[in-house]
C-alpha cells in the first residue's frame, strides 16, 4: 500500500490556504510608488522642488562667484610678486662678488620654479658715437639671462627679447625709461632696427620692454646677452642681482636657505628681500573666503531641507485614506515607509539637479559679465547634489515613520 503525505512541500502553502507572507517589492516598484505622489500633485511637487533647487543654486552661486572673484584677486596679488625673492651681495668695500654659478645653484632649491639674474657690466651707453656721456647718465648696461622676463613678470612692448640665437651677438633690449631717453619709442617690423653705441661698439636694438613695476631698475637699463657681455664688454660673469620665483607655501623656507646656497663661503654677506606684503594679504583673503563659503552654504541647505520636510508632512496628512487603503490591501509598514521616503529623496534629487544647473549658469553668467574666469568648484556641485539627496532622506524620515504607524482602520476613518 502506498502512503501519500498530505504535508505541503517546503516553502509552499497547503492547497486552499492563502499565503500570508508579505509580497516583496522590487526597487523599481518602490520607485514607481514614490513617483506616484509626485505625478498626482505636480504643482506642489514643482514648488517643493523649487525650494530645494533654490537652496542648492544658492550653494553653487555663493561658492562659484566668490571663487571666481578670488581667483581674479589672487591673480592680481600674484602679479605683485608674492612668490618672488631677490638676492644681492652686501654693500661693502671691497665689494662682494656672487659666484658665477650661484644662479644655477639657486635653481636647484626644490621649491624654486625660476632662477634668473642680471649683472652690471659697468659699460656706457650712447645713442650714437657723436654725443656726450652726460646726456644718458643714469642708464645701466646689464647682462641678462634669457629667462629674466619670466622671473620678474615683465613683458615685451615691441620687438622681441633676447634668445639663444641673439644673446651671443651685439643685440640689446631697452627698458621703458631707457628707450624714452634714447629716443627709440618702439621697434617696427619691416623697418631697419635702430642701433645704439655701447663701449665703442654698435648694438642693434631688437626689443623694448613695457614698464616693470616689480623691478624698476630694469626700466632704466639696457639689457644685452650674457655671452655677448663676456666677449664684447669684458664682463666677468659675476651676477649682481639674482631673481627667484618659488612656491608660495615655501617662500619663507627658500629665503632661509638661499644665502648659504648661492654663496656657501660667505652666506652672511648675501642680502635677501623679504616676501611681499601682498603674500600675507593673499593668505588672509583665502581664509576669509573659506569661512564665508561654509556659512552661506550651510544656511542654504538648511532652508531647503526644512521646505522638503514640511511638504512631506503635509503630504502624509492629506493622503491618510490612500495609506489606509494600501494597508487594507496588504501593504506592510516597511512598504509604506519606503514609498514616502523614496518620494522625499526623488523630490530632493530633482530639486538638487535643477539647482545645480541653475547655479552653474548663474555663476558663469556673472563671472563673464565681470570679466573673470569662471571658477565652479567641482566639490560644490557634487556636494550640492549629494546634499540634496541626503536632505531628502532626512526630511522624509519622520513623515514616512508617521505614515507607517497609521493602522488601516484609523486611516480609512479619516474624513
């Protein structure tokens, strides 16, 4: 005789018996339920998303516009020589000479980005061979390194600067004051280059510099190539002024080691300029801007979060009958919580996305109007959108818990 068991198979309910286990909703189903409230109340959802988008847009704007302004200000302050140093030999009798290799030695200091120099050749310059020396008193003939312009933030007004092709030949570049005194206003392409008379030799003027506020001595100088000064003007190769550029964060450390680096035998006879006062102003400005960013961004996010929380609480109160009906049809508390929490997160996420786009466009527009380079910190955009989602989660916690606590009878009994 065969015995047939009437026990139901494992994991399956017996025939005729309803399965009482709750149905698990897929993530897409939960998302669809969350979007249901937004689709049925489009105007309210749009207004609520507008609140969070204004908050996030404010976050982008209050970081992007000051950051653009700060970059423009930092550029102007950097032009004042915040990362520059000058080293000269101490004045005494007999005069102290810096070693010829001192420029290369200074360039080997880790934080140094540019090392250049000029040297006084003690030569005399004339407009031609028929004028007296007294007419051009105060002009100095300097031997200059090829990277001098980069080291002193100088620019060529007309013509060109010394190069590897011209530094060995009798060519010269005039400072702005020297050009005015010598009667050479500019270098015109296609016309014969003017010539000047230096130590009984003719030199061809190939360029004229713009005014150099950071190095006024250059304005009153005639610059010739380092090699040409050696061969034609009997220059001894010892630099007179060494110009340095270094990373701003390490400028003080470079200043401390510079004397011993360029003149190891007599470091006490090397004078180094102190960092520009603009460097302290630049650092103070950066600190002030950072504090303002954090404060304004916090206020903007707080206002947006309160708006979303308020909207979700009202949504729960108005949809009590919907909640009761879903509970009566078998939805458990976790599903109710998931529905309202998802709705809050989606609402904040949409607002955050719209606010990010709005803030970026506003920042670019204002910066362009002010002739600034637009600067929009990537961290601000990322933090803005992530903050909107986080705010949506926090703002939806209480309303979702409140909705889940409603019993079917209590919710359906609401008039």
